[in-house]
C-alpha cells in the first residue's frame, strides 16, 4: 500500500540487467542513475529552501516575502538562478586566479559529496558505507578549505578577516559536533547510517529521547558549522561587508550561496538520521517521513537566524571550548555507562 | 545658579583691561575678550570653584566683513548657568590660540573654522582637511565675498 | 559565453528559430527583472525612506528585491541622497565595481539634479548623472515609498524590453 | 616577541569606508588594526557636507525651515523647533498656548520615531534583524500621524516662527490616543526580544565604555551623557517652551557602556509616551499662530538657542542684522561631538565592539557634516 520508491527502482534495475549488457556496464548505469537522482533531488531542495527561507523570514517579520514571481513567488529562486547565470563573471586583476576560481567549486562539491550516504528511505540510499558518519564529517571539512581559499585569494582585507574567522569557527565547532555524535555510535555499535536508522525502529528508542543532551549539542554545533544564525561571523554584513564572498559575483557567488543551503539541508538530514529515527514513521511513505523531519529541523535553524543577535568571535570560541566541549564529554561518559 | 551680574564681576576683576560685558538683543550674560588671553580665560572659567564652565556647547565663526568674530558658548553642568564669549580676529590671516588643550571638545569646532574661514589656530593638534573635498583649492568658502567655479547664486525673487 | 549574442543569428536560419530566440530573450529579461538585488547604499534622507520601503508595510521583498552589502553581487544601485563633490569619486568607483547588467535609480531631488541644494552650495554635485549613467530618475524630496516602488516597476518594464546581450563574457577583463 | 623586520608591520589599515552597512550614512573610519584588535580609529567626515549654513545666509526666515528639515532628517521637528525658538527669542514673539502644546506633541512623537530608528539600526548592527522590522512598523503609525497634519512623511516643514502651520485634523486625536495606549506593550515586545537575550547581554555589557570624564571633555550630550551617569536634560535644566507643565523622569545609566545607552533610550521611549499622553489631555483650544506681519523682519540681535532632541543638545546660533535673511546661522548637532570622541574610545577594542559602540552612540552624518 505505501508507495515505496525502492520497489520501482528494483523493477528498473531488473530490466537493465536483463538486457544482457556486460556486468561492469550495468553497475556503471546504476551508479550514474543514483548520482543523477541525488543531484536532481539536491537542486530541488536548494530551490525550495532558498524560497522557503525568504518566505519564512518575511512572515517572521510581518511582511510577505516574494509574491510577484509566480503564485506566492515560487518562481523566485529560479529567477535568481537565471539572473546570476547572466551576470558578468568578474575576476579582479589583483586576485590569485586559480585559487579564486576553484574555491567555490570545492565548496559546492564537498557539501554535495556528503549526500552520497544519506538514507533517504527504506532501502533507498545511494550507497551504504560502513563508515557513513565518518565519511560525512570528513567531507564537509573541505568547506573550511574553500572558505580559506576564497578569503585569502580575493586579496581583500575584509575577505581575509572573514576567511580566518570561518576557519577558526568551523574547525573549533567540529570537535563538539563529532563528540555529540559519538554518543549515538556507542549505542548502535556501528558507523553506518543505515544501521543507526535500523536501531531506531520504535519511537521510544529514538536517540532524541535516549540522548537529549547529545541532540542539543549537535544542533548548536551544526548551526555553527553552516555559518548561520548567532554564529554567522564569517559573512557578518555589519562588520565585514560580505565576509569571504565579497569579491565573488555571478555564478561563483551562486555556488557559495547554493553550498550554504546544501550544508543546511545536509546538517538537518544527519540530525534526522541520528536522533529522529530516519525514515521510520507510521502511515506515510518512508522517504516522505525523512523529508518532513529534515525540513522541520531546517525550520528550527532558520528560526534561530531571525531571532538571535550575533556573537563576537572570542565569545564564540569561549562558548565552544569552555562550555560546549565539557558538556559533550559529559554526554559521552553518560552514554558509555548507559549503553554498556 | 550664579546670576549674570556676579559672573561678569568675577571675570572683569580677573582680567581688568581685556574683558568687558556687552549687551545683546535677548538679554544674556555675554563678554567681549581680547584674543591674546583666550587660553588663560578658559582655564580660569573652567577651574574657578563657583563658575565651573567646563561644558562647551559650540564655537561659531562669523564673517563681519571688517573682521572675523569667534563666538564661544559655554555652560556649567553643576550650576546650570550659561556664558557667551566673543573675540575679534582680523579677516585675512587671523591668528588665535587653540583652546583644545583646555577643553578637548573644541578640537573639531576650531578645525572647521580654520577650513571654512581661514582663521589660523596656533598649537592645534591636526589642522588638516575636514569637511571640504581633498582637492579643494578655492580658499575658505564661508567668507561672504567668496565665489567658486560651480557656485550658483539664487536669483532674487522680490522679497 | 559569447554564444548568447550569436543566438539570434543562428536562430534565423532554422525554420521557426526566431520563436526560440524571442522566447529565450523574454525568459532572460523576465528573470533579470524579477530578481534585482539592490546595493545597500544611502547617503541622506532618502536612505530613511528606502529603509521604510524595505520594511514591513511597503515590502521590497515582494518584488524579489533583496539588499546585498557588497557591490559585486548587487545589480541595482539606489543613489539615495545628496552626492557631494567629496563623495562623487566614491560613487563612481562603487558603480564600476558592480557586475555588468547593472542599473541605477537616481532617488530623490538631490540625486536627480542637486535638489534643494542646487543654489548657493559650493559642495553639492548637481545631479548624479554627471558621473554615472542613470536608468530611472525619481523626483521627490524624499519620494514616498509608493513612488519608489513605481520607479522599480518602471525599471522592470525597461528591463523587459531589453535586447539579447552578452554580459558574462570575460572579454573586458 | 621577535622584533618585526623594518617596514614589515603586523598591523594593517582597513577603510570602514563611506559605503558600509553599519556606518549609518557616509562616515569613513580609517582603522589601523592588529588582527581583530583596533590600534586606532580615525574618523574622516565631510562626505555629506552640503553647506547648509552658506545657503541659509541667502534665504529668508520661512525659506530656511525646509532646509533645516534636511539638516537632521531623522528628527526634523526638533531642528524646526530650535530655529523658530531662536527667531522668536530675537523678535520677542509670544507663541499662543495651543501652538505650544501642538509643538510638544509633535516633538515628543518625533523623539519616539527617532529612538525607534535607533533601536532598529542598533539591533541590526548586532545581527538581530527582526527588531528592526518591528520598530519600523511602529514608526509607520507615527508617520501617518505626521502625514495627516503636515502632508509629508519625513521633512515636515510644520513648525513656523510664531506657531505652527496647520491645525490637526479631527481624526488625529483618536489615532494618537490609540497609539499612546498601545505603545507601552510594543516597548515590552522589544525588551522581551532584546533585553533578556543572553547573546545581546554578552555583546553589550561593559563594552565600549564612554565614561563621565570623556563625555564632559568632548561635550557629549543627551543619552550618551546620561548613560555615563550625569543627570543633564535640557528640557528640565535649561527649560524652554512649556516642558515645566509635564511630569517626566530623566533616566540615567551608571557605567556608560553600550548597555546603559540602550536602556536609557528604551526608558526615554516610555517617558516620551507619557508626555504625549499628558499633552493630549491638556490640549487647549485657541489660534495656532501669533499675530505677525506677513514679512518676518526681526530686529538686530544674536542668540544661541538649544533644545534636547533625541541625539542630545541641538543648538542654533542666529545673528540677525535687521533684514529678512539671517546674517549668520550656525547649527550644532549632538552627533558632532559623539563622532569626535571615537578616537578616544576605540583603541584596544575589537571590530565587532567598535560597530556596537558606534551604533549605540546613534550618530547620523548630516549633524556632523551639515
């Protein structure tokens, strides 16, 4: 009864293998098909998230948000994209051309690569790496490199400050992030995302109830990871004009813009897989449950952005090393005893 | 709240020949002083126990076509009384001592008068470009007989 | 991407190609018109009116207009307020830093031709069009938020009539 | 620490240039910074110097008033008031009762509008975007009130020498009373959003301290002086018009940091609201302009009038030589002295604190540049 996408894919898979093509070609087609689907899904999510944030921020602030382009402005992000596509691609003379050129590419590629092992639904995942969580955290740290490259190469004092700040912030918030996740791994004894979701069949053994402190630490560290809300120091308009992406225009700026929203969705998807029982849910199809929960977490993170003022750089560091980290260690110790 | 009589009496006693009271249209305590004693005068009214005029409201330059007047407006926070101090400086190449050493707030007021009226303030920390564009070469613009390259006078319409 | 300017030439040869060219042009114009990111730059009283237009009652975001702090990412510049001779070279440099399909709305009397400071002032630039090309002149001192919206709609109509052009090529460095 | 080689310096200079999201207009701060810490900050002004004083020398008295609206465009009622006060003192004109009350109502509403703009841009500079939208929403009701009486949203040209230009329409009173009644809850909303917010406290508590001595040295006035603990309010200490008929307290701070300046202005919002309420209750009937010849020619004289506007002491020095045009007009705004004290306070703090401190001084540039 529940229209599972996985059964549909199995039919297609059987049809391809029945064509009698060589084995390696069949695997290649399946991999390319999976990658294309995830790419399509990612772009759809970006289009939706950008529009959703502008509508949400509008309604938080008692105004309407985009209304003119299409019904309630649903075409707004497509219009932004096509406009950015036509913009002049400025590469200033005093800029280090190669590094300047490759920074947005690395930023987008790294946050998109982490989508590989997200379990979207019942046996509906691109790959099931047995080191899923480790892979995701390792890949997303490339974003730091690209921000530094962008900050350093655009030869602009504000960009340099923005780049340095973002490197310091993301690297220091990586530590409580991974520690808060360790609690869950201790419970499920496995790094693979599918296994973690498998361990959360029933609602009462979702990790948000068994690891509430871990979930809170994860949420705070995740907002810091994506440079948003109270921690959006790298591109603080008021202090650093536009932070590291001050010299980028046109499609290069669009890459940074999209990477930010990809990161936002990725962080909330991982939160759903780890703490909110992935795609488990009563009536709706499994992939729909996954998307609903992920968008709820995205809503909470967007909500942070439009209510809280910004922390200063040293307060941010102090909060991370002196408050969040001890809490994360405490949570790990408690998890150790609890799930022996 | 010392009334204007005692203030003027105190000032005239301290600087007998260089300070005299003047009458202005709306009645107020106003004093005309000799430009040479500016620093000593402000030192005195700032530190005197029952004057304590430390709060400088503003300094304005006035081009009186024969000379340039510099008018200081002071008041005291404790005693809540006010004083207007006027001095005369000749129009072209006028020189007067700066009081920014006595009252730090006078720094920018004097810098503006230097730029717009051309009055030289001796001992001022930084008499540099202030309000006018960096490449300004047409002399102090606030003088009444000044005309510049793109200066358009409003035509007289009756009145 | 020099191909956009060659599209009309190629399209003529293919039967029915002209329809493709014009519809492509319409889509590109429509997208540029409905997502104008304006540069956060206001000098005097008109800046306060621009802030009020960006706020809840008259909302710019309805037109898809969102403020960007850096000139590189902005494609519309409101010259809101008086431009003095000291500020003029800065305005010119800001305009040159903006990426190519850029538009300027001269908001308020001061930006159009010096406004109330035209006579007797030695420091006010008599109109911003002496230093940068202006697309829409908006009189008023300060113009009401509704008239600011009207100027944006006028600019959108102007953009929708533009021909296919190629901005993003790197020819001019 | 190893001595850096000659010519090589850890510090670098940054231009918080004329176009910057947080400089409230066109101020250029030349910052010499060592990493995040500021070594010294040097303000460069003059980017909005429109020579208003030179223009006013060639304008008759009524023609000067619209120009003064553009001088300080966030509280332009107060510039009109100070100019008319000075002109009336020279010509010894008696302003009728109803005109005085109307002026007080407009002045206090204008102070509320200006403090709301402060609250909005101040929280915007600290990163909280939503309070800005709420404050502008309240300000729109005040704009409606002003538009009803004087026809313009920002540069009102309402107060004239000897009284006010028009009487208030009949739907002014109900809307004003409704605004006054609901405004207290609105201020509670802002306080709820900001005052108890731990991040806001961390960003503002004892940051950018402008103590009493610096304030008195540089002639700071208004909320900046009161936040440093000096109880000095021109409405009470140098009384003008009919402020002695209203009961209001003067909120003061203790240390003079960014938090005190914020709290002083929030409490002033409530006090101004009370003054408007009392003025609306005691509003008499009568004519709104003193009997004067149409062509206003004051006798020879010189006066420096000063009033308490939302940014501090606003002064206007007029010298009249008996003709219809003022011989010399000198304007003094509170922001002129507040910008002057930045190099005294800036060394040693971080760039984020400098932005917070500068926003809390509530400086707008036409007052500095004129």
